[in-house]
C-alpha cells in the first residue's frame, strides 16, 4: 500500500461529540437499569446512567491523572 501525504485541517466539533456520547450513555444506562427489573429504584437508574455516560465519554476522551 502506497502512503499518500494528506494536508488538510480537520476540526472536531467537541460539543457535538460530547453531546452524542452523553445522549447515548443516558439511553444505554436507562435501558440497562430496566433490563432485569420492571421498576428499578431511582438510585439504580442514576447509577446505571452515570456508569454508561462515563463509559461513553471514555470512548471519546482520554483522561490523564496527574501524580
């Protein structure tokens, strides 16, 4: 495969990327909270949504901890 130099500027619309990740996380978390329980507690719903949103954000962001 021949390498081709590409000179272009790409701008990521960070707000859109983050919104999509949060929306997908909320939907996934909501479904996950209701997967095995018909009426999950508000705490279970919040926990499932929080976990799913953080997982979705982890897919589009890199978190570097400072020592």
